[in-house]
C-alpha cells in the first residue's frame, strides 16, 4: 500500500493545504507545504533542489481531493528539479518495491 495514501488516511478528513507560493525555490528536504486534517498536520518536503512551478488552486476549495483522487484532480504542486544526486529520486517501480519491503 502506498505510504502517502496511508499517511493521508491517518490525517482523516482534510481541512486545508498550505503550500509555499509558485516560484518558491527550495533545497532538497526543505518544507514546501503543510497539509492539515482532523488528526493534526503534516509538513511536506521538497524531493530535490528546485522550484515550485504550479499549485493546485482547487485544493483551497476542496482539500479532500487529495484523498479522493490523489493521482488526478488531487495533485498538490508541480516541481521543477534543478539538481539531484543520482539515486535520490525513485522511479514509480522502485518506490512500489520500497513500499512492499516495509
């Protein structure tokens, strides 16, 4: 099972999504957004050094789209990678293998 989906389930019904604005430049590991639900809030971290190029504005009206449709309408943001080290980002297949190993 996808850990991202499991994390969303732990938060319960989502109340809001608060990203940094589009154009924000971040180093890998810096907080890029906060998402809050019934059970608390979670910080989201930049996957690599780069910048936020777009924010899903629909989430300000309907934050539960993240849980209802995470791979389509519930996307959070678009991120342009400036630099990353080989092996720091996983392909979808590698990520699935990682999740299955947990």
